[in-house]
């Protein structure tokens, strides 16, 4: 079961990278992080 979940995670990660979405995800993550600590 763990292997299936791991392979599904790798597949979705690869799909996101192929669609050039890593910068958008990083931007959203940093915005959320800055909001959590009260800067953004």
C-alpha cells in the first residue's frame, strides 16, 4: 500500500513539473508562510 501511495505521489509530482507549475506552487507556499508569521 505504501508503494502505491509513493508511486502516485511521484506521478503527480512529475506531472506538475512537466506542466511548469513548480514556480506557481512555490509562490503560493511562500505567500501562505508569510501570512502565517504576520508579514504578508
